[in-house]
C-alpha cells in the first residue's frame, strides 16, 4: 500500500510516497507504527510521549481526516485506500 507524505515529513522518509507492507485487518494506528519503526525520526514528529498522535498532524484516509472517522486511528484500512500524512502548515 502507498502512503503519501507532505512538507517537512518528506525528507524524513526520503520521498513523497512510501510503499508499506499491508496485512489483513490493519488499522491506521498499526500503519503509523510500522512507518515509525521503519523511519524512527518520524515518531517524534507524529506522536507525543504517550503514543498519541499530535493534534496538529493530519492523517487522511480517502480524503477524510482521521480525527473525524468513527474509529479514528483504530479505523481498519484497505490496501487500495489513499493515505496522506500532513504536518502543520503555516504561511501568510
């Protein structure tokens, strides 16, 4: 499955898109954990010390922010889902 990264997260993972090994029943949280194990510096950008996703990080599944999904990070994902991870964005 493919995961797209934006802005300051791209240099951490080395590209715009990363291929991730999918397994049946995978949740969004498990996907994020797999990514932080593969790219350890990503962990401090995504999760706080209590393993909670920072509120300023937005993970979208098929265009829907995970914060608004019924099961949030416990949402089961499918290999064809479109996953996008955005850091905070600023500008003027």
